[in-house]
């Protein structure tokens, strides 16, 4: 059976990935902040476990973006690049610019690694992802948007050719495995841990998820068949790999450091791919049954990226208005309250700002037309 509704605007697999990723990444942000308040070791254990549970967000988002973009633009070539980038500039780059400015100017305390102290360092923090703890992802993700013609070329090359698709998977796994090994030896607690930290935001560190996103659309029928047969095995493997990730994290002892749970490990790569497979299975089931959840996921996916950009901003406000005090009383309760409020404010602001901005643009356009006709 083919994916019946995968061309409908109601939702696609990429929408599900974006919603799951955005929802989970906000929990990562909250967990990191609560852990920074130095709760007792008895609280650090569940924080570490929950952190590993939601440590699939960047891979899922990249997979989702490339899946949906391939679905909607896979016939494109370099000739369509200008129109494509114009659309992406409005949808992705402009919100990134505004929110990055907000963090640097309103909450400079959330900068990572070091602080800007002149115009040059301000500009460097603006583009390298150090303006806030989550903006490293933007630096990495936008590279995929810019490099999309190469993914179009991949889609054209494998189209209808299973052998080429298999070779792409094999080569991707081998090259990515070599990259992970290199990162583990040289960067993660390696000799270049501090000097090469920017490698975590170069697109190659997440290339496997982008390539698999392209292949997932190009071989969507085979993907559905595989997921239906493999679903029970995926569940078993997910539990086993999740146990593996927790053993690795807690092997470093206490206090728990979430820096010891990076994406760039075999265990985390497998965990992310398994979660992606299970989320895709859910999406395919909803698509084939024309679930009432489809328009909800599509709506949330539309604002997921902008909600993600703002989540640290709102969390900082929540934290200062009582979240920090609550974490000293009951860290788990603080996690629940701060997370729910952050999620609500992030999506609500994303939707509100979009509506306001649309009205402003429409008003300016109408005024421009009115002036020209006079």
C-alpha cells in the first residue's frame, strides 16, 4: 500500500518530524537550565535520563526539513534557486536575524563560550550560533537550505533506481561513521575539544539525516513497507539503544554534565534514526487513515521553527519570574511548569508575530499600490 495522502497539504512526514523535534528540544533547554541550578544527585539522574530521551531533535528536524523540501521542490534545478532562496529568506533567515538580535541585545547573558566585546565579536557571535545555547542549530540547519541544489541533484540521480539508493545509503553510513570516529577521537574529550567546537555546527555532522530525508521521499513506498514490517524490531532496538545512551552518560559520574551526551556518537546516531523511524511510522498511519491530527500537525509544523527560535527567550523570562525559585524547591515541578509555559508562549508568539507581520506587509503593499496609481 502506498502512502495515500502524502501529497496533501494537511501534513506529511516532515511536519511530524518538525513538531516532535520542536516539542522535545524545548525540554532539552529546560533541563539544561534546571541542571545549572545544581540540584541534588537524586534529581540529576532523572534529568539525565529525560535528556537522553529527547536527544533526537536536531536530526529529526533536519530529516523533516529535507523530506518536505524534497517533496515540494525535488524537480527543481539551479534555475529555480533564486525563487527558492527568496522564499526561504522570508521563512527562515528573517526570523533568525530578529531573534538573534533579541538574544544579543536583551539577554546577552545566554551567550555561549564567550561574550562579544566589540563590533567584530558581535558579528561573529551573530553568525556562529553562540548568541544563545540553541542557535548553533540555526548555523548548521541554514547550511542545508543554502546547499539544497546538491540534494536536488541527489534526488534526480536516485529517482526510481533502487540500486543507486542503496549505494547512497551505504556510502553515507561509511562516511558518516568515519566522521563520528574522527569527532570522538579529536573533539569529544579529545585534544581539540575547545579549539574545534565549531565542528558541531557544520552540516556534515548531520548530513546523514538530510540525505536520508531525501531518500525517504524518493523511496516513500518502500519506506512505508519497511516500517510496517520492522515496527516491532524498531521498538526493541529503541529500548536497547536508549539504555546504551544512559550507560554512557552516567559512566562519567556525578555531577551530571549534559555535554557528555552529544549527538556525535554511534549510540546517539542510532537512537535518533530509530526515533525518526517511529515518528515516520506514526505519520504514515495518520496519513493513510486520514487522521484528524493531520491539520493540527501541519499547523504546528508551520510555526515550529519560529517557536524554536523564541523558546530560550521566553524561558529566560519564566526563569526570572519564579522558575529559578521553584527549581530550588522542587526541580521536577520546575521542569514541568517551565516547559509547559515555554511551549505555550513559544508557539503563541510565533503565530501572533506571523499574523502581525503579515498585516504590516499587506498594509505596506497596499500603500505602495495606492501611491503608484495616483
